[in-house]
C-alpha cells in the first residue's frame, strides 16, 4: 500500500469520464435536508404562496364583474398589469429567500473548511472547478426552485379560471422565469462568496448577512445623498426586487436596467472569483 505525504492528499486521477458533480450535489442536499432547514423554510414558503394564491383568487377571479372589468382594462392599464405580473415575485418572499440562502449557502463551503473536508475531496478525482460547480448548482438551484411555484401556480390558476384574458398574462413565465434565474445567480454569488471567506458555518452566515445588510446600507446612503437610483444597484436585495419589474416592463423598478445589468455581472464575476481563490488546493492544506 503506498504511503503519501501527511500534509497533502495524493494527486487525483482525472482519467475517469464520470463527473463527480452529481455525487457532491446529492451529498450536500442530503446534509441540508437532515438539518431540517429545508423543511422549515419549505413550510414558510408554502404559507406565503397560499396567501398569494388566495389574494389573487379573491381579488381578481372570484367576482365575475371584476374579472370582466379587468379584461376590458388590460390593454389600457399596461403598466399596472406589468406591476401585477412582477408582484408574483414580491418583496416579502424575496426577503425570506435571502434569509434562507444566507442560512444554507453560508455553510456550503465554510463547513468543509471547518472540518478539513476539501483535502479529502481533492484526493479523489475531483477538480477544484468541479467542487465549486457542485456548490454553485446548490446555491443557484435552491432559490430558483423556491421561486418557480410563485410563478407557475398563480399562472395556472389564472388560466384555468379566467382563460387567456385573466389577470396573469399567458406569457408571464417567459418574463418571470428569467427574472428568477437572475435573482438566483445574484443570491448565490453573494452568499457563496461569503461562505468561502468564512472558516465556520456560523461565520459564513454572519458574512452573508453582513454583506447583504452592509451593501444595502451603502446603496441606500448613496441614493439618499446623490438622489440617483442607479446607486441602488449596489444593494443586491434591490437587484432581486428590480429584475421581475424590469423584465415585465413595470415602471416602478428601484434600479434602472443598465445599472442592474452591470451590477449583476459584477456580483457574479467578483464573488465567483473570490470563491475560486478560496477553494484552490493550496487553501485545502490540512
């Protein structure tokens, strides 16, 4: 049996064609589920979704005269209709989504750092980019999957009860699903970057909350001083609230389109680079 250096794991064998990413994703998902965090937030989001469906049903679909009036005004009140579509991904749901992501994603990398798991992972046929990709799949996939019911279920309810002229556009998922994907990438980049900077899961969560509230404060202060809404793009929470409104064409987005594009790209690139630096093999020495 070969004897390897006690400081570093043996060099991995990259000759196999099978990707290790699905195995890493399954392992982390099982760990999240066993901690009951997913179940707790699942109950919270189910409650929010039930209230949202009840409001849409009672306000727009229960009263036949109100439904006919809404159909007649749909063409003339396009900004209000766009705001209604964007409100499916509303602020209260996004707030809990940020909280959930900071709690879950903040521990994805930092837990492996605490227990020195990465040297063991890199000892197997796992490249650093594959390790980071597996973490990104979870960090992006969980928020995205939690947003999908808030888009699909109200859309189906409107189509089934009111047809093509209902309060929810038949094409609403074409705008809201890309918005949910952009929101998920912003949330994942910030929280995963925070987790890579931390040494324990608790500090990873603290880093996540610190970045969220700190950047929100900076954006709000600059907006109040300079009276320019473009500075709100520094706030990642404002970005996630703005993307549904921007893609649906609503006129009440807190961040304009061009700053939103720039800020989203900067967040993704910056925090992906930070995560890559902090998960290199040189950072995984026991």
